[in-house]
C-alpha cells in the first residue's frame, strides 16, 4: 500500500521499538507515537494527510495537541506550522 512505502525510514520511539507500537486508539482519540526525528514525523504527517484524502475525516485542530520531549525547538516549530496544532 502506498501509505507505507517509506516504512523503513520510520523510527519507533525508543520505549516502543520492541513492540513496534506507533499508535493507540481510544473511542474518538488517536495517539501517534514516534521517535522525534524529521523522517519519522514527516511519515506520520503524510499518513494523516493521506487518511484525510481517502476518508474525508480530519482531526479537529482546536482540540488537538502534540507532545514531545528531547526534540529541538526548530523541529517543534516545523510540526506546529505543518500540522496547524500547538504543542501541549
């Protein structure tokens, strides 16, 4: 499937690598988990964008946040700009 064509570039969060955990779903909530590097963030954002194009469903940006630790400020700004949501 095209969505996963770059999967070998994706880096799991260090605490989730053994289980290959990259997302959790709870009712109407989705938590995506990745290592805080540009490639992994770009791949997650690409999947979100492709999901919207295929399904017509999108995130509520007013109710959404992203959380990170150990990520440089420049990448945080890029994520905020590209996603249109704020760091929580």
